[in-house]
C-alpha cells in the first residue's frame, strides 16, 4: 500500500444493477459502442476519437505498435514512467531518454532541439509526470506540437489531480494522442480501464492493433455505471488534492526536501532510506524506492487516507531524526 499511486477510495459501483446486464456466455460488443458513446459525451469528443483498452498500459502498447515500426526512435524525458521504456524495448525501438537534472523540470526547448536534430517517430510526455509530479504547461506542449512532425503521446494518467489537459487540441494537431486511465482519479485500478483520444485516422490505426474484446464485460458495466455517478469521484479527488497540500506543508515544516507535486503522490528525499524501508514494512506499508542512480536518495509516497498519511509522516520524521519508529 502507498507504492503504486492507487486511489485510497475505491469507486462506488452499483454492482447489483450492473450484474443484471452481464451474460457470462456472451462476448462484449467488440466495438464498445455504448461505452464509447457515453464516454465521448462525458469528455466532449466524438466516439470515433476513442480507443479503449485493458488499462492505459495496454492502450500505450497498441499506440506504440500502431504508430511506429521496429528500429524507429522514440524519445521521452528521464525520470518518467518506466513502462515507456519497457514497451519500446518489446517493439525493438530505439528508446532515447533526455535526462533531466534535479528538480527534473521537463524542458521542452531541449525536446524540440532533439526532435529537430534526430527526427524521432514518437515523443512521449507524462503530464503530470510520474514519479516527480511535475507538470508541463499546455503552451509548452503546443510549442512542441508545432515544432515537430513526430507523433506526441501525452499520458494524462494523473491529470485529474492537477495540470492542464491538451485533450481539446486533438483535432487541431493530428500528431497528438492523449492517454487517460480510470486507475488513478477514478479509483478503478482493479478493473483495468484506459483509453486513447486522438484524430479518427490515428484511432483507426490504434484500433487495428488491439485484440478484440480486450475490455471485459464487468469493466464495461462498471464504467457505464460510474459515468452516471461522477460527483463522488470528484469529491474523492478533492480529498486527495487537499491531503497532498497538507502533507507537502508538513514535509516543508520538517525540512524534508520534496518536489512540488501535481499528482496523487510526492517524491521526497530521505537521508535514511534503509530505516525508512524497515519501518514501513513493519507497519505493512510500502513506497517506491529507486535503483536508478539519479533517484537513489528519493522515495515516492502515494497519498493515502488522512490517517495513513499521518502514520507515514510519523515514520518519515522518526527516520529523519535517526531513530526507529515506535
Ligand atoms: C504515468 C502512468 N501512465 C499509465 C499508468 C498505467 O495505468 P493503467 O492502470 O491504466 O494501466 C500508470 C500507472 O502507474 C502511470 O503511472
């Protein structure tokens, strides 16, 4: 718990109602028309601009396979979400990381310079970025879109917690693909639901790489139900954002260096990693520690409930003071 940037509040689904529409012997509608129409209305796009998947990880993979060929260059910043590299390696692509220095602010001028020089096929941006929580301003993404012919994926997995979406620009920029998930703000990680939003022509190519029936009928029913009850989701997001601000102000008071986050997690620096690891595991908590040299002294803490956050803050403080949690 507190390691995978999950939502501490599970989505509230009216399961009894949902189950009456599930026929275990039947495949889901492979076009997902009802779900696409409802989702399209909710986010104000057309259903032909959507490709759905078994989590956004799967959609990311279909998108990379649809838009690039093996040996094409794909570029992203580092540090960022590790799946980008893993999927590019599966594709046998050349994955290039533009390494950022602390505090790891994404530098779009550097990205444009790189793109002009090396002509990558695809650029992947994570906004807000995992694991730093930093955001890229909308104007900077537009600057990139206007100065490259590469496809640009903007992974907005954490956009419900902060930052500005570039979703309204999918018609204007044919090279833009936005990825979203219901695993973070919507508290539905267990059911695996994510989607890509892009121009009709890009979506047709992405759809050609997805397996039929890739979203199961329980997920379809639950997402349809959830789309009728979005107020509770919004309240949960607000609680998490309030907790983020509170925890950051406590870290500030404790003189613990951290990177200002716009996600549902905080990347902070610990002077006593081994003690912290031990205290967390004694209390059945976990956090994300990094092997990567540039993040070696950092820990990523996924925000939990107020009570969980307080317990963890106590442990962090105890470790920083050089003593074990009691
Ligand atoms: C930036 C980012 N994108 C995508 C995902 C995966 O989302 P999903 O659960 O929809 O596969 C994660 C999960 O941690 C993530 O951090």
